[in-house]
C-alpha cells in the first residue's frame, strides 16, 4: 500500500499552477494579493475547504468498512494530495503576514504538514495490502513491532494538532469575517 509517490508529484504540479496564477495576479495588480480581497480570500476559503476534507474524508473511509467506496490506498493518496494543496493555498492567502491567532493557525498548519510527512514515512515501513491491512512482510517481528509503536505514538501527536488547528482556524475565520468583511 502507498507505493510510489504520485500524490506528491501531483500536489507539486498543482502548487506550481496555483503559484503561476498568484504571480499573474500580483503582477497585474502590482501588489501582494490581500487576505481580505477577492483573490486572497478565495484562496483562504478553498484551501480551508480542502483542509477540512483532508481532516474528515480519510477517517470516515477508514471507519466505514465498505470496499465499494474505493481502496484505502487511494483515499490516503487523496488525503496527502489535499493535505498539501490546501495548506499551500492557505499560505498564499496569508499575504505573508503572521500576526496573532491567524499566525498561530498558520504555524499549526505547517506543523501538521511536516508531521504528515513523518507519518507517511513510518506508514510505508509497515507492509500492508492495498486496502491498508497490515501483513507479515519481510520485516523482522521486532522491527515491525517498533514501527507499529511509532505509528500509534505518531497518531497521538498528529490528531490533537489537527483538532487545535481547526479550533483556532474557526475562531480566526469567525473574527476575520466579522471585523474585516462584515464591518467594512
Ligand atoms: C487554516 C486556514 C487559515 C489560515 C491559516 C489563515 C491565516 C491567515 C493569516 C496569517 C492572515 C493574515 C493576518 C495578518 O494580517 O497578520 C489571514 C487574514 C485573513 N483571513 Fe485567514 N486563514 C485561514 C482561513 C481563512 C478563511 C477560511 C477565511 C474566510 C472565510 C479567512 C479570512 C481571512 C480574512 C478576511 C483575513 C484578512 C483579515 C484582515 O485584513 O484584518 N481566513 N488569514
Ligand atoms: C491539512 C493537513 C492535514 C490534516 C488536517 C491531516 C489530518 C489527519 C488525520 C485526522 C489523520 C488520522 C486519520 C485516522 O486515523 O482516522 C491523519 C492520518 C494520516 N495522515 Fe494526515 N493530515 C494532513 C496532512 C497530511 C500530509 C501532508 C501527509 C503526508 C505527507 C499526511 C499523512 C498521513 C498519514 C500517513 C496518516 C496515517 C494513516 C493511517 O494511519 O491510516 N497527512 N491525518
């Protein structure tokens, strides 16, 4: 499961496309797209929707045992793709200012992405079927046990960061919409 790294390449290409659009807007308007204006705002909203999908879709698929919904490996690839493109769009949304709670939310977003890469690395150490079930592979029992322990330790770090991130993101977007959009 999770062979190759097509999802990383696709995310990279998508980020290049988005950066091209961003550079074009910056060039035509001769300024960095502001977080509260149309382009920057759209990036924030779309990026945040992708992040919400990252947080929920894979977990829902993991808990529903229906194979008809597609392979777990595909869902994890989709999770990683959205988990990279969403934060990248949100990064461009910030207009490179990182004050207060919004800045802290950006930091949490960065941490979850870095921790995602660590998780991806440990995850690929455990031999699995395409549907995510662990199998006895070439790894020695001792190494397999260690990889499983690291994976469960990783979950206990990664999941609370995600919860803190969405909590502060909701407070930020409530505040930003109230002060920067509705009161304008
Ligand atoms: C995880 C998601 C998000 C992160 C990390 C984030 C981060 C940021 C950052 C760092 C800023 C600049 C703050 C500053 O001026 O120092 C900002 C501004 C802003 N954000 Fe977000 N944002 C996110 C999602 C959203 C969403 C979904 C919306 C709207 C629905 C939104 C609306 C705004 C607005 C309106 C501003 C401008 C505030 C102002 O000009 O005072 N953000 N955001
Ligand atoms: C917005 C960014 C992200 C969020 C909110 C997020 C959230 C989550 C959550 C909630 C889980 C737990 C799923 C479960 O067991 O129910 C998870 C698992 C995982 N995530 Fe992410 N993630 C993000 C980005 C990434 C990235 C960028 C990568 C890889 C580069 C990644 C790789 C993984 C891996 C390998 C797992 C473990 C899968 C498993 O144990 O079944 N994530 N993520």
